[in-house]
C-alpha cells in the first residue's frame, strides 16, 4: 500500500473543530485532481474544447519555458457547477442541509383545469394549476446578490437586511441562515445598497497543460446547385439588404474556426477550501456554529463527484479513485487527510447537521407571506417585472469601479 495512504489523517469531529475554530490552525485544504477526456486514455494525447471568450478565443497562457496552458473551466464556472449539489433530486443527498428557495419567473395557464376550459373567463378567473418557470437560488450565478433576487420583492427585504448587517457589524449569521452558499462560493452585493463583497471559501478551476491549438474547417452544402436560374434570382431579390443567402440556408457556406486543443500534458482540477477566510467569518454569539456549518458544507461540496460534461467536445471523467486531499499548515509540509471515503463523508455530514441546527431553527422562525412556504419546506417567491425595470436604472458598484 502507498505510504501516503497509510499516513493519511482520519477525519474526526476533533479535527474538524480545530480547522473551523483554531486561530492557529491550517490555512487550507487542497486537492490536485487528474482528469481525462472520455475519448482518451491515461498517457495519451487528448483533444478537448476549451471555452471561447469574446475577442480572444481560447484563454491560453504561454509560460516562460514555452509551455502553453489552457483554461478549461474557470473559477466562476466551477462554482456554478458545484452549487446545484444542494438541490433536491440532485443525487447527492445534501438538500436537507440548506434552505431551498425557488424564484418563479413566470406562469402559464395549464389549459386543462375547469377554469382554463371555461368558454368565457373573467379577469378574476385564475388557473387552478398553472405551469411555473422557476429557478432555484442555487442556479443563479450571483447567488443572493443576483439581479433576480433584487427583482423579487418577497425575498429582497430579508436579503438586504442580511447584507446590511454583514456590512455594518460583520455578523454573517443572517445571510448564512437564508443563503449559506453565498458565503460558501462568494458573492458581491454590487446591485444592492451594502456593496458587501465576500471571498470564496471553496475555489475550483480546471486547466490543461502543454497544449497546442487546433483549427477546424467545415462546409455547409445547400440545395443552391439544384435550383434553376429563375429560382436563384427570385431568392436573391427576396433577400433583405445586408444579409447573405447562406445565413438563411439557401447557399453553400464554408467555415473556418477553432478546433479545440491537443493536450500532451495533464488535465488538472485544483480545489481549495480556504480555512483562513472561513475563520475570518463572524456569527456573533454563534460564530463557532457558523464556521463549523460552512466548513462541513465546503467539504461535502468539494468532495462531490460532479458531472464534468463541460460543453460540446469537452466531456471529462475522473482519472482514478485515489483523490488525495492535503491539509496545508502555516509552515512545513502538507499533510495527507482522508476526506473522500464513505466514512469520512459520513463524519462530515453529521458534523454539518449538528452545526446547522441553530440556522435551521432561525430559518423556521422567519415570517414569510402566506403561501410562500410550500408543503415540502421550499420557499417560493415571485420575480417582479416592475422591480426589474427599476433595477435597470440603478447604478451598480461595478459601474462605479469602472
């Protein structure tokens, strides 16, 4: 057996308590994780498609030794992929550890109930079972600071109060009660009145090392050659000014563009849990509970095997089952620690549940409008177009910084 595995620290409540509350404790937990393309095998060159960005195409850096490193999934993108592990039916069993908040963006009549089938309906006749277009708070890129939250009058006052309290007193317990993942993955209340900005406790990024950029070429063949002169002329005359027939699918169109990258080195995912930032959070008289709760959530999130189908042409998998997490001390060598075994995750989950009790009870005591809390305990609030329009005219912190 590998000596590193033998020497790996076993996860315990005592160890978790120290990480969360000891001011002289370690600075971080860190994982370097090897990934593979589903079309490739370990040790082979692999071809994958990085994300494309306006004006630059792929984000590829050249190091001083000539090595090219491609960004495969950014920190923000990884956070958005990690956060939904807390949703119901995600398969991770973590939804009971956080409040569930859904925002209804719009409703449509079902078309099947008695009200919908009435020949004549008055403005007071409401569909009995409307279809709802909803988004979980975990789906919003900016979490509690998202524009959609700012446009939801039922939720906004609670969130505003939480951000204001955090800004003025440093107490994060109210925000932790309503939207703990906003502390877990960071947020910036740039659209609200507080301007509060919180660092990420969990940070993940994927890079590919030693890459070369590829180009692609394609040819779209239309029915143009099969048309007679009269048909072709008719289509040309009907074409709006400034448009091309190929754009409408009536002429051939060659295309040249980005063709992915060939990876000769490794595809690596780095995941870090920032224990310094965690212990910098204040929760008033419940500071220890807050830090323990967020540490538990951080570990359960960071050790979840999320899906790695990042985009077309970039479907990745985990290279092996030997993920080795390390505890990073203030000085000295990193220490291996077991965070991924079933036993370790069970310890982390019980630890999180215990710390969550205070925040769960506070959540239960919040007075929401009648009908907002659903039978399953999910808070359901509505997006308001009028509030969204008002938000459009409001200057943000990003604009002030610009």
